[in-house]
C-alpha cells in the first residue's frame, strides 16, 4: 500500500467519526480499523512500529487530497500525520535549504517561502495536501516540479526498521511519480527544499500563466504576483479547496496526461484529425505528453458530465471528478472514472491512468 499524505475536511455529511471521509478532500471513504494521530516525526515512526508489532496494515494519511478510499475503508491502522514546522538547515549568499515536516500544510509552506523572498515554489501555490506528499507524487504545476528543488527526503524504512535519508538523485523522480509512490517501504518524515534568495520567480515556463501575468514565457515576475496569479487560475478551475464549492470536493486532476511514444501519438493524430491537433508537449526519449483534459472533453465527457449518486465532472475542469452531492459513494465515483477511461480508449485508443492513490478500490 502506497503511503498517502491532509487536513480533516469539514462538512463531510453524516459519516461516522471513524470514517475516513472526514480526512479526504473527496469526502469519501469508509471506516478505519484503528485511527492514530502523530504530531512529530518521532511519533510517526512510533505509531508505525506499534502497528507492525500488532501485525496491522498501515495507511499513512496526511492531507487526503490525493487519495481515493474505498467504501469498505481500511481495516488496519491509519496514521494521521500532523507534524508541523520548518527550519533552515543550510544557506549561502544565493540559496537557502529548509527542512519541512511531513505534515506541514503545503500552501502554508509556499506562502512562507514567498513572504521570505525564497524563489522556487511560487507556481505550486494553492495545491492542497501536505509537504510530505510532494516527493511521493513529484508534485508539479504551471511549469514547476518539486523534483527540481528537493535535495533529500528523510524517511522511515519499514523494511530495515531505521530512519534514513534519500538524496534527490535516488528518489526516482519522474512525471507524477517517484520510488515512494508504489511502495510501502518508506514513510516520509521530512523533506529538504533548496530555494533561491530572490524577490523574483523562476522563469515563467507555462504559456497560460505567462498570458495571465502579461509577460513572455521565460520572463521573471515578483514572487507575490506569481503566487496570486496561480491562485486565481487554480480557483477558476475549482482546484483550490473551498468548503462551499462542490467543484472542489475532488482530488484535483484524476487522470495523468498520457505520455505516448511517437507511433502511438501519430495514431492518435489520425483518429483525432477532424478535431484539430491534440494539445501536446515533447518529452525526453522522443515521447509526447498529451492533454488528458482534451481527450476527455473530445470523447464526449464535458464539464459537468454527471455520474451516479451525484458524482460529476467538475463544472470548471474536465480532469476533476467530484463528489458533487456530498453524499455519493466511492463506488459511484469509481464508476464515473471507468466510464471516462473506457470512453476515451474507445474513441482515441489512448489509455488513461489515475493520478491519486487508490485504497481498497480500483478503477
């Protein structure tokens, strides 16, 4: 079981106190066999070790923003990561390295770095969840990825029973992936980020963001301007959590953008010829990344497309699948995801893969 890193959500309906719906942004998920809270790295290790002595399965849950928990819940021990804080561990004239506890809310961290004039995270504003989740998923948005600024990750190695540090070069970072994503061996305790001392953002790489800022791709802008613009763009897509907006009761992007080899991409272009050129980006190894949102929309699943039990595609973004009614089941959301996946494959021959971690459910 992959480790999953959330704050408890509010307004989760009639869920029982132990229901994991209270701790996920989808507001979905059945009960935990046992629920533990850890407020420090040491407590995280302790809770995991205690569960192991009980021969329990363990689910690490922090922000709950990138996890889909089945209606049956999780029969073992769920450790809620609530560690907080950051400290400077290295610095020079140009850079500062901060060590961040796994449970630190991600957007709070981004706001702190911007306020301190530390460049490197500004385009990742508004992403829900916690700092400890970011290396697992290699979180990225608007042209930035955490793989570019992480120098190392402190982990508890469940196989060897010890705390260790894994350098960034050994984290296996790839598009929305790492060595942590599909393995239960490591529990993230802290993450080190190296940031630049600068009042300006890194070069703006994302065309949509550049247009919104009124600059050219490659230009730099004040950190606060980059953050405010990213927050506005994300909010317009329902990608900033809002307890009053059902479009945000989701895990953000449900599917990753497919990465195709050249032959598969040319076949897609043939099948989509009458629809125009699929939005795409070159990737290393002569691969091509294609917009999943475009594929979903052109396959007939537009914004607001309804699913069972009040699930729906967000009215703001075709990549977000929502528990719009607030009373749906995980089974209903999974049914909607399957409908979309199968429809895209039937229309374009391109497989879609879920981005969130699936716990006791499958697409």
